[in-house]
């Protein structure tokens, strides 16, 4: 890369914006700098009017890559290149990627509920819903019954509520209870969705006084955890992670107290669909999530607003991500 840049007249040198060896590793997709010829089955279009300027724009984007340091992301393009390059080095895109965005870099990897309450594990069972969780869930269910606006948001106009014992209430509470949430931590298979939350809060406000954080999980968090996670074990839900359809069973875990768990929503959840969302947690949910499958990036505070604008041009707006009954019932 260093030689190629100089051949193109660039004065880039190691140290100008991060070490060149790390730069090369991060852009694994540019291996050997080979440019594939266009297919003979795709004729040149006389309608292509962008012209030579797009090359200049692309080169400028590459030159800015890593300008703030290896761990920083300052554009949507930089996020795609870095995450794609790391994933290629891991397994050549053999398994799905998962992400999480937080608009404050200094936060620990905890659920919202884990930040809000303290749990006495000498009297509570980490394998089951705690007494405080059950109380908060009952309050949320009651609000859905008497608050017609909330009910319509969660279930759609004229939608039918779940039985009170259905485990789907946990995933609905995760996304529609603005105060407490649940013990679960949201992750997504969409880099763009995570990148939005790494820049903006739920209300769309951007705090440009602090860096954001983008977590990248090279493969599913919460399965096959080892000190050196060199392979992905099992599917998204394995035999020990059967979909539990009852409220009291959803967090039930036999053994594996130190292993984070992975779940999908057992009920229709429009926001989970809009966010390509999944859930992960560990039994002792008031402690930071322990997983070795993380590559955390800093979202530079000076570029949060421009990243949000870039995401909007490709359809990842707040309204799209926080959809209210976008898919219908």
C-alpha cells in the first residue's frame, strides 16, 4: 500500500495517520491491490456520467482512512472498510457479523437494567428472572393495558396483546419500556444500525462532546467462548438455548453461568425487525458482559453528525430504526 500510494504521487508515510502495517491489515479486502477487470457480459454504459471525479473522491477517502488513529472511525466508509477487513482476516466472511453502538464511549457493556439496579445474588438466582425484573415486567404489562398509545405502538392499531405468561414480553419490554428495559443487551447484524446508535441517542440527539463506541463481534457473541476464539460453535440458537415460551423460563440457564447467552425475539417486535436485532446477556446481568469476541472502535466526536448524515442518505434514519409498527401486523 505504501509503495502503491507513492507510485500515485502521494506523500503518505508511516506515522502520518496510524502505522501502515495496521492499515494494511484493516483493509484486507484490498489484498495485493488487484483491480478486477469488468465482466465482458457487462457492456460499458453510455449513461454513466460521474466521470473521473469519483476516483478523486475515493482516493481522498482512502487518504483520510486512519487519520485519527487505528481505533477511530470517522466516516461510514471507514467503518465498512475496517470491519470488513477484520472479518476477512478472521474467517473470510464465513459467518455473520454482529455489532452494537453506544453514543458514549466510556460506558461499560451492560444492559440498561443492569445499569439501573443492583442485585443481591445471595438471595436471587442468576438463572431465572429476579423479583425486581418480574415486578417491572408486571408494571410494563399494566401500562400496555391502560395506555392505548403505548399499546398501539407495541402491538399496532387493533393488535392483539400476548398472554401475560408469554416470554415475548421480555423482548417487547426491551424496546418499548423507555425507563428500565431488561437484562438483555441489544446487538444487530447491521453495521449501519449500530453505527447510528454509536453517534446518536434514542431521541436522535447527537452529543458531539464525547466519543461514541462501536462494538464489532466477528461472530455470534455468547457461544463457544474461549480465551482465543478461533471458531464459531453452533447456530444462533443451540440445543441448550431452546426458545422458551414462558416468562419465567426465558432466562432459565442450566449450567454455563459464565457464558453469555444469545436469543432472538419469540414475539413479533417491529423495532427488532427494523434494527436487525438480537439479544445477548449473561446471568449476572449487573456486571459488564464478558465476551472475548469484541473489537471496539471509537467514533470520533467531531464526525458524529456527518456520519448520521451519511447514514440518512442510505436510509438509516431514526424513523427507520425506531419504527412504530412499520411492518404492520
